[in-house]
C-alpha cells in the first residue's frame, strides 16, 4: 500500500496547480441538468476521501465495519456549488495527504482486513480503487484523456 500512497501523492501534487488554474465560471458550469459541475465533482472527491479515511482506519480495529455513503446526498447537503473554490481545492489536497499518511502507516498485517461498502472489500483493494476513482474524476475536471472507472 505504500506504492498506492506514493501514486496518490504524485497525482495530487502534480494536479494541485492545474486545479487552481481553472476559472470560477468553468468550475460552476453544470454540463446538463442533474449533472455535477466541476466544483461539485471536486466536492465529491472530498466526500470520497472522508469516507475512505474512515474505512481505512475503522477496518483496522473493527471486524467488517459497514461504511457506506450516498454520494448525491453528500454533494447536495455540502452545497459545494456555493463554496469558495480555493477552499475546496485546499481541502481536497489536505484530505488526500491524510489518506497518504494513513496508507503509509497501515501495518502490512492490516491490508487484508475488510470493510463493507456495497461489498465486503479489503483495505488494500479499497485503497487501490480509491486512487483509480480519484484519477477518473480528476481527468474529467481537468479535461484530460478519459480514464475508465467502473
């Protein structure tokens, strides 16, 4: 998982300045009714980081904890569309730094501990999936070549 943490840190460090270069109008634009703006997508990544931090920690001391979240409700309730964009970027970056610290400090014997999301998954699987998920959404926000994510 240390490699996963290294990959994550490289991604967030590489794209931090790119995220700050996007204009406010572009961040707030909703591509279609019912679709998230780039600001809301970044907010969704904040929610994902928070949920996964909880999974990575709680699964180490509880047996198969159930930690799920409703992404649409979280984005709506947090109201990211009306946040200061720089605050969203900074929170996204700092939460992902926290994920890196947690993954690097997770003892190897904990990698196979499990957490219930929609399915029972290991911490190791969740960490890898988290990075894929983050990369997919960052590529949408930054209009980079699409990265497939189930």
